[in-house]
């Protein structure tokens, strides 16, 4: 990783797993030897309400403990937030935004208030319903963020996530395999 610190902001709705994806990314980066931070910010705490979560991934100990106002990457777990939340606020043009949508990056760009940086899309709904039989966007979004940002080396990430899932879902092996398929497919299918 060339940059000393990567900052990522997640936008989602309560119950979609943005906070969990942020925590899983921190775990994977930590396992890969980085210093990490993962923390959520809530508005009204209810299912469906907008939430924000953050990651800092650094090669050196990070002494900053504030929200992230100028992220390198933004992950938008629910595309309806593009209408109500300024998801590109402070986003560095050298970075990228990753949006969960069936649309192409060119179709999403006009909704991003003139953001001039890289726009990436991933159809997390299709990937999760295909591999898990239900809509859990956080796993495909997590893989898309890793693929776009390079914050964790891909093979290391996939290996660490497999270990994490096998431990967490030891009594549900079908959940493990479905999540691993989501990760692989999302890394291949992220556009932009």
C-alpha cells in the first residue's frame, strides 16, 4: 500500500450491514498487519434510518480519533441515499465512490453533485440473492471496497475472510460458502 493511511466512509441504512462491513474490513486489515479504526455514527437508531460508518487503515499507529470528513473512498450501500445524503461531501477526487446499484457508473455519475473522481458500481442485491438466497448487501460491498481501494491485498483478504466466516458460522456451513461466493463474485463484477 503506497499511501500511509486510507480513510473510508460508509453510507447505509440501519439493518443493511454497513456497520458490520466496516468492522469486517477493519478485522481483515488488522489481520494483514495494518493499524485500524472502525466506528459508526448514528442518527435516530431505527431500522431503515441513514447511518454512517468509518474506517481508517494505516501502516502507522493513528492518533486521529474524529469522524472522517475527507475520505479517500465512499461506499454507498443503499442507492436511495444518493437523493437525500451528500455522499460525496469531502470525497477526494483521487479516490472513488462505490455504489450498490444495478446501474452503470455512467448512469450514477449525474446523481453525484459534480463529483469528478472515479465512480464504481456493484449490484450487491443480485450477488447476495444469488449466493445467499436473501438480500445482504454488506458482503458484496465489503469485497467491492477492497477491490477498488486496494486497502488489503485480495488473496490475503479472501483467505482471512474465509477463516473469519468459518469461525463465526461454524454451525452453518452453507452460510460460509454463500458468503465466500459473494466475495469472489463482487471482486470480479465491480465496475469502474
